[in-house]
């Protein structure tokens, strides 16, 4: 994150690539390519520059003030909208009793951390029946991370099962007491 923020300030570097060497005559030229317009996700406020999505509050305000952007749905919000499930995490066992709020807080904290790196990491929905908690995520990697985080923090049993082609992961975490 830090590296990105530095890289894209000041403003003019958002729209123009830096000076590059022309291989043909070995001299420096400013390569005049089409400026790439910045995008802001209307759902979550993530920013995209040259197809990379990230969060930067200050840069977002700057872009809104400049008017040099378009609104576009980020991959995370698009997946949530389309309910494109990449991962399913199932929590079960007697340990859950009375601890649902605590566990959900830990999971949402993990989501925030993952989203800072990759806005495509979003929880699509969470269903809690009291005995089980089911979390569906847009990103399979994210479901795996949540499972590993639970195992690390609360021990218990963890199973991670990838479907063929690795497009969907099912994560089972359980602890009896
Ligand atoms: Zn978004």
C-alpha cells in the first residue's frame, strides 16, 4: 500500500507514464501514450489506476475534486453483486455457542486487512444458524485465509478442500469445546 501511494503522487503521475528510454536511438523521450483514466468504485470507494485496484482516501478526494475519473464497479463489489462465490467457510461445533459475535468480529477484521491489499477480497454474505456459521467469499484465497486465521487463533480442526481447477474452495473449521 505505502509503495503505491508514493508511486502515484503527485497528481500528474496518475495520468502520464514517466519518461522512458527509446530502444531505437538510445535517447530519452517522453512516451506520449493515451492517458489512462482513473476509476473509482461507486460501491466501496476503491480506486483503480491502470487496472490495479486499491484504497487511498486522500487520492480519492483528490480525484473527485479534479473530476478526472469515471465510476466503475470494482471486482469485489461486482462479485458480490453477481454472487460469484469463490469460497465457502463453514464453522461448526459446540465452541461456537455464545461466541458467534466474537468469531464474526475476527472474520470481519480479517476481511478489512485483506481488502486493503486486494479489493477483490470481499465477504458476499454470512449466515448464522446458531449451530453453524457459513461465510461465502468472492475470492477463494480469502476463504482459505479465514480458515487458517481461525485455526491459529482458536485451534480446532481445519480442512481445506479445493475443487478441480481451483475455482472454488471449501473450508471447514470446527471445534467442539
Ligand atoms: Zn468496490
